[in-house]
C-alpha cells in the first residue's frame, strides 16, 4: 500500500507509527569581501588581485578598482564565511609578498 494512503496517526504495515520530522535548513551566513584604498598599492595590482582571487573579468575588475580608488572601498563579492576568510587571507598574503599594504576585509551581510 502506498504511503500517501496513511495519515499521521495510522499504524504502518510493519506495526511502526509514521513519524513526520520537519527540519528547517538554515542558509549559511553571507559575508561581503571589501578592498580598501591606500596611496601605495598600484591600480594594476588591484586589477590583478580581482581577476586572480575573485575571478572577475578585466572589465569587472577595472570597475571595482575604480570604485575602490574613487570611493575608498569596493566590494569584491559575497561568500560564505569560510570562502570569504580564505579570499581575504589570500589577498593579504599576495599583497605582502609584493610589498603592498592593500587592506582587505569582510563583513557580514
């Protein structure tokens, strides 16, 4: 007999009662990753970071770099916490290796 023929209080064929468990799945928190302007990091390096670390096209990377340059901060993307942390760490590591003080942060959306 198909299950749809049983209601919640009916015994199942094997003698067990049907138990309905509803579990709400919570979406993971999201974090925006931001680049901050400084007077030392080259625009070319920022574009390269956006292309390599954040997988932006040249056009997207240039637009974000200009936002950072003109407004002091620009959003690189929105990710789960672990991905955001990883990208922030990667930007910081690559910037330090190249001698740039580029600041990259994350904040919960």
